[in-house]
C-alpha cells in the first residue's frame, strides 16, 4: 500500500513540475500583450485628457478675443490665455495658431487661411497666423503700455495682427458683430512608446461672437 502511495505522490510531483513549466510559457506569451493593452489604456487616457485641455485653452482664448472686441491687444491677450491653458501639457509641439473671422456657416477658417499642404498661413481680411515661436515669445512681451508686435494703430500697418486687424472687428450690434475664431494644431508625442508611430495631431477650434459695445 505504501508503495502505491509513494508512486502516486511521485506522479503528482511530476505533474506539478510540468504545470509550472506550462505556466511560465503561457506567461511569456501573454505578458507582452498585457503590457500593450495596459500601455494603450494609459496612453489613450492621457491623450483624452490632453485633448480636453487643448479644447479648454482654445475656448479661453476665444472668450478673451470676444470680450476685447476691437481692442488692439485682442490677439495678444487671447494668445496669452491660450499659452497659459496649454502650459501644463508635456510632450507636445504647437504647430500653429489662427485667430480668424469665422464667417463660414460651420465656423471653420476660410480656405485662404491654409496653403496647398494644409498648413496655416496669414490671409488678408481673414486670419492672423501665429507660429510656435511667436506664441512662445508672447509671454516675454509687455504690451500693457505699448509694443511693436501689437501696436495701438488703427491702420494695422505693422506688427503681427496685420491681416485680420483687431481694430476692424465690429462691435456694433445693429450692423452685426464680428464672429472671431481661435484655431490651434498641436503635435502630441506618445508618452509610453508602446504604440506605433510618433504621436497624434490634435486640432481644435472655438468661435464666439464679439461682445457688442
């Protein structure tokens, strides 16, 4: 009887060793897939957060431009608000900002605000295009009194806001106030490095009617 018990015990030990080997093989197969799934959840969760942050920053910028109306510093203050709203994000590169007249029914920037490759450009009477370098320089410019980049000049003959001149934006409710839009495009790099490619492009825009005076 004891011999039979010893035999059964030996069989169980061999099976246990085999099960451990199978478990190790299964873990080696499943672990990379599990890491990819978890990494993807983290990446897309952070991407969703960054997209919401970009939308909030764009709304804040459009609200400022709407409140200031035809003030010469409307673009300046709007860009400051946009920069402040995006300051908490990392792994991103701002490809361009448009402050534009949203005359289209869908609120999109006019076709002339983009070149043949789809990149934003200045367009007379339609939109002011601000590069990433110009946006970064805004925080170092003090326009509280006067500045060359956003001069208090009704002709808008110089400075950065010459194409869609803030002083020409209508604040007259009787004749119709201008609808101003803020458009931004951001290249957001992946953080985990687990997904294919370098990252995604976030594009957001908000339009608001200039407040009448």
